[in-house]
C-alpha cells in the first residue's frame, strides 16, 4: 500500500473527499431551510392564495429569537399572515398581468405607491427610544443659523396652491438629519418627507401631490412618534403621487 493508504481500496484523500461531500450536502440543506425563515409560506401572484408547502425539503422548525429591548420574534411564522388585500385589480385575466388601482390610487399600495409591511413599532436608538422625534422634544438640537428654517414656511402643492404651513421638523437624532416636516394642512397635521420637499427662501415646493391631497396623507398613531410601517405608508403615498396625482401623469410623454 502506498503513502496515505488506509486499505487497498481507500486512502486518506478519498476519505477527506467523502467527508467534504457530506459536509457540502449538509450545508446546502441547512442554508435552504434557513433561507425559508423570511418570506414563507409563499403567496401566489393572484390575491388571496397562500402556498403552505415549503418545497422539496419542507419548512424548517419555528425558531424563537429574542430581539433587542426584550421583544420576541418567531420565524418562520407558526401560522401564515393574512394575505394582503390591495385596492387594485388585474387589467387582464392571466397571471402576471399589470394591476390598476381601485378608489384612491394614492392609497392603493401599488406601483410607485407600493410599501413593505414593516414592523409597526418605532425605529429604536441605542437606548430603546424613538430615533425620529419632533424638534420640540430634542432640547439639544436646533436648525443651523446658516440654513433656511422651514418652520413657518408655506407648503405649495404640485398645482401651485397652498397646502399648509410647517409647524415643526422631525429629526433623526442618530444621523442628525431632518426626516420629515410636520405640516398643518388646513387643520389636519400630516408629515411630509424631506426628500419630497424643495425648501426655498419663501416657501416649500412639493411636486409629487396636489394641495388638496395632503389631507389624506396616512397619519401616525402617536402625534410625536412614527413607526417603521407608518414611515413606509407615508413615503408610499407621496411616491404614488408621482404617477397618480393627476390623470395626465399616467399618459405617455409623447
């Protein structure tokens, strides 16, 4: 027998290869199962149908995760969540057909107004508090003197009409950035994402929605906090306006 031989028919290299092969197959199985902890059970393209099966290898066992600040999370979910009911319908009878919004297109949750069902709690800072807060709650923060203070400026919609007046700004104190403008829209308090705003010396221009559409911007449960889900819904509303604010925006450019 040569160097490294264990018997006449097997040697160390052959044994190492078999061990690697078993390890690699086990790794593929493990990663396949662990990859099903998010996004499963699957939902079909057609609304209201959930595939409970998990493919060839099935679903992994539910695992409990203890998250930061004492909360718990189970993945995959023991029972599938309710299917998302969109305010939209397919424009053709086959799967994969484009869907058109029903009712108020800015709230339909489709197209540029799509959003993810994120956790309905605030984005925490390192101490477990909301990282996005109104300036009135941050005594150590202020608008830089060399910058235009948006508080008190009028907000002008895409139609050129006045939508309201900025009452306060909401600051991400971890990043030291303004995330939202708090707008008094004719008696209704709504949030305006800073990235949909163009702040000028005299007013704030908003090109995504019209002045009268500010009243329907999704509201927050807490007047001084915003959850991750609420952030997505608010951003989606203004995003939907880039296409659905007026019928003309849905027409070809040429």
